[in-house]
C-alpha cells in the first residue's frame, strides 16, 4: 500500500446533470480524500494538450468537443493506492462493459460521455496534477 495522489475530473455531462455530489460521495466513502478542487472551463487548446496522447485516435475530435462543451470539476484525490482505487471506483472506459456499482456503469452515458477521468499510473498522475494545480494549491494530508 502506498499513499498516492491522482487526478480526477468530473466531465461536462456530469456537471451539467448536477451529480457532482453523488460522484464525490463515492470517492469519500471508499476512503479517498479531496486534496484540491476547482471548476474549470477547458478551451480547445487545453483539452487537446491534456489528451495529446490520444491525438491519433478516431475518437479524439469527439472527446475534445465533449470536454470543452461545459465546465468540469478537476480534483486531486489522495489516499492509499489512490490511482488504482480511483480507477476501480470509476469502472471501465465503456459504461456498458463496466462493473455494476462503478461510477461509469451507474452514471455514464456512453464511452465518450463516461462522467469521469482518472489518471492511470503514477507518472501520468504527476503530469496531470501539475497540469491543473500548483503545489501550494494542494492541501492534503500527504506531503
Ligand atoms: P480512460 O478514461 O478509461 O483512461 P482512455 O482510453 O484514456 O480511457 O480514453 C480517454 C477518454 O477518451 C475516455 O474516458 C473516453 O471519454 C474517450 N474514449 C476512449 N475510447 C473511446 C472510444 O473508443 N470511443 C469514444 N470515446 C472514447
Ligand atoms: Mg486514460
């Protein structure tokens, strides 16, 4: 077990549907804590940079359009094994393939509109957290 931080995003559809609280409750009840949080409206350049790894994928234009259609909530979550734990709470990318009880199964609309983003590894978590937060904006128990 390791104390970790991970980046979580509540995507535009979930913000618009007013289900931020439902999603955050799931993180908290699983033992993750919010160490930083901010509402953000991504512009196209920011969304393209954040998802640059997917630039060549067929779903990239749709993903960028979705992530820029309204405000998002960006958060740093921290806790024991936060990266893997967050991914487990989120469920598989495609809500139809996700396990019942996960955020994406219960609340996702389709593979693009799947309500949440979560970092997938320690290296990407560090890069993604730094994309949105300065060190002094993170007020966790860890470090
Ligand atoms: P992840 O969010 O589960 O890590 P990634 O493969 O990193 O999944 O993809 C990033 C985001 O791009 C997904 O959360 C989803 O919104 C979108 N996406 C991924 N694969 C597809 C697809 O096959 N069709 C449509 N959208 C996709
Ligand atoms: Mg990913």
